[in-house]
């Protein structure tokens, strides 16, 4: 098979390119710019384009498939050449389905938690020696790539609700047609694509209708929106199984599950993570893994990258980073850390970085989302606003939107991190939350420097 990637350098795209290369496909690709770590990873496999740019001459009738990344524009010269030749152009999720249509497809969707649940399922399947393929949105400990495509009978897919490609405006998770589906939570996001909350919720209802006959929907009944659509969306040919926060206890900073009178200690914590764990358990049950096997395997699961990831700690300080950026996730993550460390000061920092979070009309959704912190700092960059072509917002507007006396707003990341560096971290916890990196801060190095 000869496969060409238009915009090969994307996070998902380059991982699929590596997976197909490892399967024995002849893989080529183009891009106008590629950054690390994508650049180094595809170079390692000999897939880095010799020069950056778009080259229509690479598009020939001999290609079996062309995979189009979201980074490409609809007037991309290679895309136009493919359309002129009448070649089949796949979106990323379309091609994943093409490779997975004869497998048992597990698809994990939700506004938050989907990466963590997918990671938990993969961790348990690996420890139980199951054969499986996967696609997940974070680099996981013990897994070389974020995508694996082989002849395994099962594939576990993180189901993103964002658009599939520049020429395919369907949400990615609508293309996978799951046998086993999960929805973890619904909190309005991607407002540039889904302008109303109702329109956003509708995408998840559609997802339920696309579950295969005799399939199963696993859903978080602790989330009111998920509970509502899970119970009301028509699909008579599926089973529906709800889950919520399992019984647990916290002792000396360690969360344990309480199962039939036994305590099962975990590396993770927080109600959202525990709900995620319960959802992962139910998926694994559907894949013939018993609860006893699941609980044994999940105890050493440390979490996916940037999902309440512990950067560094000592006897009196702990530093975490998290991908949280939506209001509901921000609130849940802050509350989880405070609950885990009730006798320590919690200093929480978040960066407004996504299109939604920097939208002036959306800002009010953040009301009271960081009130659980003892001190809260919100950072945003005017440069990022300009880059995303969004209207300017003032620190006063951001402060008013968060509506908490503990919140302080910063426009300069150097000033914010100098402030943090100067603090006394004895009996304190630092929580750094962003889908970015606070304008180039190495969060791992910074956190390790605080604890010495």
C-alpha cells in the first residue's frame, strides 16, 4: 500500500504515518512546517520530507490513499491535484475506520476525561496480555507511539468531537461506528465550530445513534447532560450502562478504592479520575476482563501525560500539571487537588489558550471555576489573541469573568513565574493548568526546580 499524508507533521497525523510504516506500508508526506517532537520522531523512521512545502508532483495515480490533515487548507496544491486526478482523499478518522472496520471498535468520547479513560483501558489490556490496536491523544508511558495499527481483533479509539478535515466537517468520533462506546462528560467547547451549547450536545446524541447494532453505551450518569442524552437518544439496538464515582477513601495523600471491604490503593486521585476509572472498568468488562484483573492492573497506573501529572514532590511540596482548560475541568481539577491535600495551601495557575477560552463571550463560563484554590493566577497572552484573530480582552474583564477574590490576572508569563519562584513552597501544592505551555515555559524543569 502506498499512502501519502498531506500535513504529515500534525500530532495525530505523524503517529498514524509511523503506525502504517511499521505495518509495512510505503509512506510519504508533505508539510510546510514541522515542529518537535513530531519532526524528530518521523525523521527516526525515515519519513521526514526532504524539504518543506507542497509539491503537487508527489500526487500520482499510483497512490492507494491520501490522508488529509486539519492543518492543510482547502486550496492546498496537493489536495487540488488529488481532486483533479479523482483520487480517494481520506480524513484522519476516515482512514482509521478503514483500517478498523473488521475489528471490535471501542470509542471513548466526552468533553473531558477521554484521554485518561483511553489510557487506563490500554494500560489494563497491556497488563492482561490482550492483543489490541489503539489511537490516543497523549504520549503514554510504555507505548512508543500514540497510534498502533496491526491485525489485532480490538481497537481502542479516543473519540474527539472536533472536525475531521478541511473538506469533511463531521466530528471525528462520528466516523468510527463503535461496538462499545463511552461518553464521560459534556461541557461546551469548540465554540468556533459549535456556536451554541445545544448544537454541541447534539454531536454526542448523534454519536449514540451511530453505535452498531447489539453494541453498548457506557455513560457517566454523574454528569446531568450525559445522563439525559444517554437515556433519551433513540437507538433501540444497544445496551446502556451508567457509572458514577466509586466508593473511596483518602489517607496520607493516597486515594484508595473501597471494594467489598478491601482498600485498593491508587496512584491517581480526584472524583473525575475515579469516575474515569469506573468507565474504563466497564469497557474492560465488555472485553472479557474481570473486575479482579482490572483492579490488580490499574493500581500502578500513573495517568496520561499532562492529566494531573505529578512533576515533582518532596515531603512538604507537590507540583502537578494538567491539560485542564474548559471551565468544568478547571473546577474539577482544582477541587480534586484541594481535596487530596486539605492541609496544604493550593496555588493554582491556568492559561487561557484555546479559541473558546479566549473568546470574550465565553469567558463568563469560568465563573467560580478556581474558587477551591487558596491563590489562583490566570495568564493569557495578547500575542495569542492576535494570532487567533480574536478581539482584545482586558485583565479587568478576565477578573470579572472568574468572579473570585482569589484570582489574579497576568499578561506576562516571566513575571508570573518569577512570582511563583519566589514563594515559600513549604506545605503547599502548585497546580499548572494549560493546553499550552505559558508561552514557552518548561513546566517540568520549573517544577523540579521548586522542590530542589
